[in-house]
């Protein structure tokens, strides 16, 4: 690199050097005159190697003696600085046996040029004596050279060569011939990258601009419709009612603005609601689900934009805002061309006076009747129960999460219960703020949880607070009996149904019970007060001494409570496996603070069965749902490549979940 730069500056072609030798030598003479006394100049020229041009050199020296040093000084001051520097180094090269320049190889040029340039920096010192023509000069290590831009004027925009190392300590600025030469600056540190808001995590470089985000966030559709179950039957055998369901936390704008520190990695334009709303509607239109379950739906946005737009897309929508002063809630939308509404039950988890249930989270449960095409004749399909919720986020309050989930399961049990005591197919989805294989997740999937003595933070598995000295632990019973929900997550009235026939009594019959025998007895410990408590009430005429009354009223049922265990009998399983085998990474539905995790789920009715030593969830009971397909999720690394969530393609901090189900169509 250094040799190339020097060759460009010194014009190594012999023909050009001969043509310019006179001009270079004149400049050399001027420089030497400016820096040295006459005796020193004579000595320098005398020590130069003798060659065919030596006579010309002596002639020029004689000319200098005649003209005088004053005229030369004015000539030096008028010349361009860069030309002086070039002449100085070029002249030294020409003086070094110019007759052999034509045959000099490139490496010889570089060595000589470095040696001459080192000599040029020490003009104050005399040249070393030449001991002999045949004895080679000792090789001197040259300093490191670098090229830096020269800032001396507009016309000099090229790079100048300068020495480093020992030369940096010399007073180069005093020499007008080398003013254009400057010390190479220290390496300038690169500009610091924008602060990555996720501490402890390295930021991946963004993908090339030419790669669209939808290709980075490519999600495949996994088709299970042709996979046989454990009985050897394909899931598509027989007539089926097929539908798709989407669950999506769309990120309420108010909540995003309240927690703006979570979205510092996003460009402000993609956080604008107008941009996000257009993206969300595009997702809904692209996937075109039959049932849409949304969380974090801001109320004003729902009534002003979402509901009218979804209605134009053919949806009928139900919305439940969170209690208190919260501005968002849950929505369930379905297509009336596919389903008919049987009932809708909003669920509020807030219970006044109960510290365990003092939060404003809500849920929504719908019972839908699938509409079978007329071409199938007289057939029937079981109703479908759809539950949507957004559970409390607080990682420390797992007791609140369990109580909220118990209320939702009790409502689902009531809505989905059939006349024979069984349940119709159920789909439970939403943002549960719990990770896979956490106690809350296992409770929903397995139907049982032993919670007594468990730390509250451990229920959801979101964060580890085991290092803290004080930890809230769950105690039995988890909720009071006044809540009206058993440890089997059922309403008390559902466990003890009322009699179908109620007795009717006439007014006269009921008047007979205005008094009772206990009213005529003195209470134990009653203070005797004359004229007040010493009298005995008279028995009404016609009132028998004792009336045997038939207990026609139903006694308060005894609520069964288990010791530190809660259960349910809905037989639910997850649509997703929470692991990507092709990538060897866990699935991710959201990325809070840059950490990918799964908190969104779709659970559905599916009875597992024992098959040898393994459990296969592809075996279903009659009337339950069959999973036909699902939209694949992504890994944390892929979302990092797209700058996390939200991004220009996905306008929420959660990914949408989409699944396809089939329901058996049976003859009436």
C-alpha cells in the first residue's frame, strides 16, 4: 500500500523523471537554500553519489553562488507547498545513481523512497559519508507511513505522505516546505450505535433493506387434516363442520402510551394508531377467520373504527370493557353466516370486598350454534362455547390469576353444560400472562393443581422471585365460600340443581307460621325486667301446642372443598406445542423487554387417551373438536431480526394465533 502511494507521487517512469529532473532539482535547491547555510549546502552536494548528471549539479551550485541567497528565499516562499515537498523527495531519488532507474524493480523503488524520505526529514543533519562505491549502505528501518487528507486549500484534495513514530516529536510545522504534511490523527472511534433498550442482550443487526418484513416473518400453515389419529381414521373422514378461530392481543393505544419505555426500539411512525389500525385490518382480511377473539381492545377505537369495519367484513361483535377506569377490554366476533348466537355471558373478575379479586380484568363467553348447509339434510351439530379473556399481568400475584381463571372456568362450565351433564365443544383463548408448563398452564391442560404452600410468583412462571426474603404463599382455601364457586371450578347452583317442581302455598297457609314455638320460650341468660321480660306471650287461639312443619325449602348445599387442590372437568389441551422442532427453539408470542416468551393460547376440547406407554392427543371423544391446522409461530431470533415487536409488518406486541377445527355432523 505504501509503495503504491509513493509510486504515484514520485512518477516512477524513467522517461518522466528525466523530463522533469531540471524542475525537481531547482525546487530541491530552493528548499535547501531556505533551510541551510551555504557551507552546508556545498557539503551536501559534494557527498551526493557521482554519476552522469554530476556536472549539471555542480553547474547549478555555481549558479546559486552568483544569484545570492536572497533571491532564492523569495522564490521558495512563492512556490506551492505541495510541489516543494514532492521535489524534495524526488530530487533525493534522482541524486541516487539516476542511470540505474530504468531497471529498478518496484520493491527497490519503495526501499529507496523510504530511505530518502527519512533523510528528508532530518535536513539539519549532514548526509553520511560514502565509504565506497561498492560497499552497500546499511539498511535503516524506516518509520511507518500513512496517508492523510491535506486541508491546505481547495486545490489540494489528494493525500499527502507523512512519517509516524519518531517523526511525530519533531517540529515539522516550522518548515514551510512540509506544512502540508501532518501527523496522522488517532483512529476515530466509530459512532456509537443507538441504545438497545434490552439490558443484557446483544442487538442483532437489522436485515438488509431489500428483504421485506413479510418474508422475514414468514409463518407457515401446518395442515393436520390428513394425519390419521390413533384409531387409524383420518381427521377428515365423515361430514364435518369446519371453522377457523383467531386469538389476538392487538395492544391498546392507551396502554402503549402509558408504557412507552417498552417501545423505544420502534420508529414513532409505526406506533401511530392510524398505521397500526390499517395493518390490523389487513391481517384480519388476509386470514379471514370465522371467529375472532381480541384482547386489549380500546373502547373508543372499538366503537368508532373496529366494530364498524368488522361489521362491514361480515362479523357480529360483542365487547366487554374492563371494570373500573380502564379503557380497554375483550371482544368476540363471529360471522352470522356460519354461527347463530345462543347466549353471551360477560364475566367480571372484580368482587367488592374481596382482596383476592379486586382487579378489573374481564372475560367474555359466547355459546354459538353452527349453521349447517341445507344440502346436508336433517343433521345436527353440537353448540360451540367460545371463551376469551385477558388475565392479570402482575407476575407476583399468581393467587389472583388462579381465582380469575376459576371464575372463567365456572362460567364456561355453566354455559357449555348440556342437559345430560356433559359439555359441548369448548374453545378457551386469550392472553393468560403465564408461560408454558407453569402451574397455571398445567392446571388448564391437566384439570388439577395442588397449590397449597406454593409461592404466588411461581403460578405464572413469568419471573423468578425466589431470591426475595418475603414471598406470598398460597393457602387453602384459595377463595372464600361466599364466592359461590367450588374447588371444582363450578358454581354452587350447578353442583346442586334445584328441584324442577316447587311447592306453591296459599296465603292462609303461610300466615300460620307467623309465630313459632321458640317465640314463647325465655332465652337463656335473659335479664328479668319487671313488666318487660317477665311476661309470657299469649298463644294465639287455634294455634296448636306444637306444629309439625314439613321442611319444603331446600337447605343450603354443603360446598365441597378439597385440601389445597383445585380441579375442573373440561378436558382442554393446547393448539400449539410451544416448540419449533425445525429450528430447535421455543415458540414465541410476545417479546416484552426483548425477551421472547409465550403467554397467548388457544385451548380446545380434546380428550387424551392412553396408548401403550405414550399419550396421544389425536384421539378425540365424540362431539369434541378436531384440530385440522394451525398458523405456525416464530422464534425469538427471527423476531429479533425484524427489530422485535411491534414492527412495520406486525402492529402489535403480540403475534396472532390462528387454528382450524372440525366438528362432527351427526344425524338427529
